[in-house]
């Protein structure tokens, strides 16, 4: 019964997408946008264009994966420049940083949609995203961007389940967010910091860790890995290797977050006196 209900939900999603007639998909290469792009491509065929933004907050590995997937499913793919650090006020890292970013990004994607004669712009937020502090969702609403997964109450687990059924390589891909989210609100965002974060996370991924975050706290790097992976840090040689690498990227101290990775850890206490879970 559960599977039958899920299948009906997928068919309803396809019907909803079909009614849009033609779309530009904001495509980051993550779990949600990959699934949405595949559904849109299956339903609308050539009336779909994937749009990916390239910037200093977006790791090269993510862009390469996005390009590879779009090519694999035969969808037209447009890579645009959207440098957040050029947005007035963004580098100061205010609590509405994501709003500024999304307003700029989706304005550019709307322009791409118009250029290609597409009726709508869609993006991959799911229903679970409403449980975290996400000011970018306000910009999405203001610009009239559609969120088919969220609107149909699709959660992350459902997206992963059907991604696996469809044979998508992202079905078990770890959660990801832009590199700016690793820097506490109010602390300046710079290309140097973003580069150090990207290098650090790639280093940990190359060591075999799957879910990683490098939180930038000035001269301290706070490493988060999946709870099940924390035990690996009991290896003194591994710790020395990580410490040496991170210090080469400018960090004076390297720390492990004992609680492990959790989404939105930078939002747990926002500097407004407001507690976020």
C-alpha cells in the first residue's frame, strides 16, 4: 500500500510538471534538483533547460557532476556566472544572506528562461526544507519561482527513494549547501575563506569521509562529519595528517565537532537572540 501510494504521488508530480509545458530548472546537481530535472526531462522532453550557476561559493566538483549528469540524460544545460561576492551587502554575511543570493541567482535564471522561450522556472526545495531557517525561500516566492516538490509535499526521503528507483547517481549523495553557509553570520565572506573551506572539505572527501562540513571560525576550522564517521578520528596518524593539511590552508587550530554533522548547525543560534533547532 505504501509503495502504491508513493507511485500515485510520483504520477501526480509528473502531471503537475506536464501542465507547466516548458521549464528552466535551477540545477545544482544535488539530490533534489537532480531528481526534479530527471522528472521534467522525462515529462517535457526538449522543453526543459537546466541552469547551473558558477561562483566562488560553488565547488568545482559540484559543477563537474552537474555538467556530467545533464549530458548523460541529454538535456540542454546552461552554465551562468552568478558571483555572490559581487552582490551589495552579501560579503558582510547578514542573516538574510541567502535571500540576497537567491534574488540575484533566480533573476538571472528567469532571464535564461525568457531567452529560451520557457514558461516557468522551477527549483528543487522539498517539504523538509521548511524545518530550517531558509531566507532564500522568500526570494523564490517573490520572484514567482515554482517548487514542485515542496508544493506536492515531497520530503527528502521520498526524493531519495525514487531517485534510487530511477537509477540516479545522487540517490544517496550527502546533503550539500553553498560554501558561504560554513561561515558564521556577521563574519566577512572572502574568496580566501571560501577557498580554504573547499580545499578542506575536498581533502576530507578524498580521505573517504562521506558527509563533511568545514565550519570557518576565524583561525579555527570546526570539522563536522557524519555521526557514524567520528570514530575514525581515534587514529592519531590521521589526525596529524588532517591537522597539517588544514594549517597549510591558513588555520591555526583544527577541531572536531563532537556532535557530528547536522544540517543547519550555523542556524542553531542566530545572532538575534533567536534559537533555531
